[in-house]
């Protein structure tokens, strides 16, 4: 008897991962560029996702792949999710195709089923809670213009704002502001304005500042530490908000930290855990897990 095959996809702003699984076992993986439809558009995102699925699938075809689940950053909009789903389904008409945002796959990578919370901090930020009854509760995830508090993008923009105040004479030029100036290749107020506004805002480039800001904060840099402390406050508040919405009052509530900023034990992760524990004494932290494995799990449950 042929083993049922499923494909899980984790499509983010900077890279796209796909995994082919036979029953419980992932047998092939593939990686492609970023596929956030908010940034690159739905058609371009779908093209990247399909190419990555094909690479992961190898000789498998639409007839032999039972289900595909794609967790896509920027697909929190039902219209975007439907458009992506339609394009993928056209390429795999015999497969059960579903598209959601990337936070649910992060939740199910860390907490395979039942109630729990995941906080994701990558280029953007969002929190998701499952109340155990099939209901999901979100906070954040509005993108860099409206939110993404505590994310790499938010941290990067806070650092850029610090540099703008330096050029205005309202803040002291020091290690953090000099890092931003080097990163953006700017030397004064006009060049900073041109770098940020002349063309489409390069959120990924600004978000790339975040690891250095967190590292500076860990070494005691006051300006960076102030930014990272605010980021921890913002991320913790997202967790508290979804816990309240989901009425998570169990003796223990699993909380997973996920996303590029929280994969390592750094100052931001440490501050975030401390702040969560002070607000949610019943929190029990669990390992974040690999989001593409969460996508495989969601593909399997169909």
C-alpha cells in the first residue's frame, strides 16, 4: 500500500521552506527565497511557494500528494489566503490545499495539539493562543506600518529613529547610532531621509539591524538596551493579551518562543520570559520547534 504524502510550507519574509512527509516522517526538504505576499505580491509569492514545493516533492505529483498546508507570512488576510490557495490548488488539483498565516504552524511546531500560546518575533511579530476548544486568538501581526511591536523590524526602526534624533542634535552619537549609519550608508540628515524614503522601504534591511542591537544591549550599551527592553515589554503584552482572550487559566499554560529573534538565548528572550512570568505565573516555557514541521502536522489533519 502506498504511503500517503503531505507537504508543509513555511513561507516567510526572507526565506521559504517546504517539507515532504510520508506519514510522520519528513523525507525531503527544500528552501527558496522569501514569499511574503505583502512585500512581493501574491503572484510572486505563489511562484516561490510552488517552486519550493516542487523541489521538496521530487518525483511526487498532484495525484500522489494528499494534502498541502502553507503557512505564509502576510496571509493573515482571508483574501490573500484565498488567492494563494487558488493558485496552489490549480497546480495540485488532486491535493487538499490550505493556506494560513505563519503563526499557527509555529504554534503546532511547538505544541502539537491542545491549548497553548506561541509568540513569534522575526521580521514581524504576532502572538497566537489556542484555548483547546478549537478556537484561536491572535494579537499583533499588523505589519511594520501599524504594529509588529518588539519584532526585528520594530527594533531596527527604533534604532533608525535614534539616528534621526542624533542628526537633529536631540540624542548623543554613540555605538548604536554609528552602527545604523554604517548599515544604511548614511552620513547626515538628508542622506538618511533618502535612504529610508527614496524608494520602497526595505523592511528586511532595517530588520537586519536587530541582532546587532540585541548583542549591543547584552554588552551593556544603554541606547540598545533601552530599545530591547521596550521590545520585551511589547512582546510580553501580546502574550498577556492572547492569554486573556483565550481565558487560559489552567494550572499550567504552555508558552513557546518562536521566530528568528527568539531562537537563541539572548537578552531579548531572557527579558521576555521574565516579563511573561511576572504577568502569567502559570506559564511553562516549551521549545519553539521547526515551523515547517508544524505545517506538515496541519497538512496531515486536513
